[in-house]
C-alpha cells in the first residue's frame, strides 16, 4: 500500500471511475511511479511523485530539461508531454508503445536524431548536450515514432557520442546484447553499430574516426558513477572493464595525421564532470597507488619550494590546476595563489579544496589576457607528458612570459623514460603489437624542450621507482625503501616520476 501522501498527490489527476497503480522506485528512496488509467482501463497518465527534498530537486531538473530541450528534439524523436509539474510531482501523457523484438538495437534514424539533438541543443565550451541515460528501457516506440523518457540525468557538458555509447554499453551490460565482438566491429564501420555510429556522427557533425577514443573516454568516465554494491552497478563495472581490455588489445597502431583513427587533443581531455570525478575520486582514491605517490610528491614539492624561497611567500600560479591538489597544498605558503584550467568540471572540484586561491577558467595559449604576471612561482603538474608537441611549446612560451626574472618553475614528468614503466610499455607492445602505447617523456628530452624556450634546470628529484603492479606485489614498504635513491645521480633519473625545478636561463 503506497503512502497516503502519494495517493493524495495523485488524486486530482485520476479521472472519474479511473484507477491508479503505484510502484516504489527501487533505486531512489521516497520516489514513486504511478500509472493512471481511465474508466475503461486505458492508460492516460504516468506520474512521478517524490517525498524528499532530493527527489523534488531531481523532478525539477527533469521538468526543466524536457521544457528546455524538448523544442530541439528532431523527428522521429519526441519528449513526453507534460500535464502537470509541481514540487514533488511530474505528470506526463501515457505513451502508446509497442514491444520491440530487438530492444538493444539503436536504429540509424534514432542515432541520427540523437546526434542532431547534440548539435542543435549543445552549449559548446568543451562539451555538448546529452540526455544522459539513453537506454532501451527509457526509449519507447509507437505510432508517432520514438519517445525518450526519464530526463533527470540531462546534461550540457557531455563528450561526443555519449548518448549513443551509453545505449550500446548499457544494453551490452544488462541485456547481454550486443556482444563485445559486434561493438568492436562497429567501431570499424561494420554491422548495425557501424551504421549507428555513422548516423550519429552525421547528425552531430563530428568525426566518426574519433569514435574509438570517445568510447574509451566514456567507459572510463562512467565507471566512476557505478555502485559496485548494486547488482546492476557491478554488472556495468565488469562490462566496462572488459570492453576497455578488448579495446586496448584491438586498438590500431598510431598512424600519421590525416589517416586512420583521430586522436583527441589534450585540450579536450577531462572536460566533463564524470571525467573529472574519475580523475579526482577514482584515480586518487584513498589507498590507491596514485594516492600513495601523491603523498610523496606533496612532501617533495613542499621541500623544493622551501629550498628556493625559504620564509618568503612568492606570488604563485598553478597552470593546468585541475582538481586543485597542487594548489591546495601550496596556497598556504604563497601570496595571491591562482589556478587556471580549461576544464570547468575540474575547477568545480578545485573550489571544494582551496580556501584562498583565485580560479581562472580559460586557455592561456589563446588568451594571454587571462593572467597578469609576474609570478615568482609557477607549477605545472601532469601536463607535459600528455600534451602534444606544439601545445608543450605554446605553454612554455606563455609561462616564460609570466614568470618573474628570478622566479621558479616546478613541473613533473609522471611517465619517465627510462624507468620500470618503460619496461612495462615494451612488454605491452610485444603482447599487443597494434595497441597505441602510453606516452613517455625522458628527462633529457624535457631539459632540451625547456632550454629551447628559455629555461634551465636547477634541480631534479626522482620518486616512485616501482610501477603500480610492482608496488602492489612488493608492498608499499618496499617502494618506500627505494625513495632515498631519488636524490642520487644518475639513479634518480630511472624513477617513474620526476620533479623538475627550473629558472629562466641567464644570457
């Protein structure tokens, strides 16, 4: 028997002689879904009722999304027609729909409509609009076409292909269709998935060659949103991990520009809220290898700043500040701490960590007016390894102009070559010859790059000599025992991670 409060909210929407069937939501506490029928027993209204503040907020977001984006929905896609929208209540017209023999198939017309909707309603700025939960159980097909239900996860910061890949992966995880092989073949343009990807790319105006890398982005980002304690969550996690492994095994070798699969520029990485949360809360979750490295890095970074400035509080800039780890660690030691990043999602996370820092959203390489130098201290972490060659050069030119004549630039290399990580990369290349290898950057190469742009290295420190696999195998105590080697030349340059301190070159 549903609570009396639910029945009271539904009463004005039940026609004379009609009936109502109420179901409690399994995944949301204090949430109910009701089917209202007329006197003849025909469905006429579907209503959602929320008895909590969190539920009311979700219904309000869903209502706003339907009203905001509904006008952009292209045929043959449609939104539910709202009958009533009140605090804690959303009622829509019941849809006359038909069972589908293969609900896991996303037809080309539907794929095109999802892509077109992304282009027409997208907001730009590093992301685009998405329904957020396109899945077979949220799509019904009737005489008038497709109706897309459940809009509470609608968002405006999604990467390309998000809705299409969510449909395919959720079907794969929970309906066991399509199979892994069909997904991989689809990325190469074969089968109905290949047709769906082509249709989506046409509607959205994006490069279908980037689909493979965008699928990888989606899989990694969506892992952070799944709860392993739930049955469907665990199934989703296992399916995504398996797909990531198969994608790595089948990835084509890196080709020359203009041919083969398109790479995603580093400027476009970590733009969505899910990608940012995965980076901050999964990669650096307590007890993880990266969290262990960060505790070392924080200590070594603090020591480097103290050696260069002593009791002086330098004016400080953290370039590509991301979720604010470095900025939060140093802001108490510095004057006018400032962080800049191209990802608004990352800056949202940083706001929860910093206390006295100014956060700037934008691309310094295209808009130099975003910041006003000089800065006595600039940091740039987890950037140069992943950035493309031209982007590295652009950033170093910009930072050189912002750094005070006697200022200090501190950066890190988190995939040093040579190191034990390099051996792991060679093994992976041997086992999976077509896999695109992880990026690596050596200390000599970084030193030459710095010299080319007016910097000289004044200090370096190695840390994290073991890769994550060896770290788990030999225990953190063994890893910690190797740390004194990080100050010894030339052994320190064999560490996986390097902390590099630079100044402007004199003369």
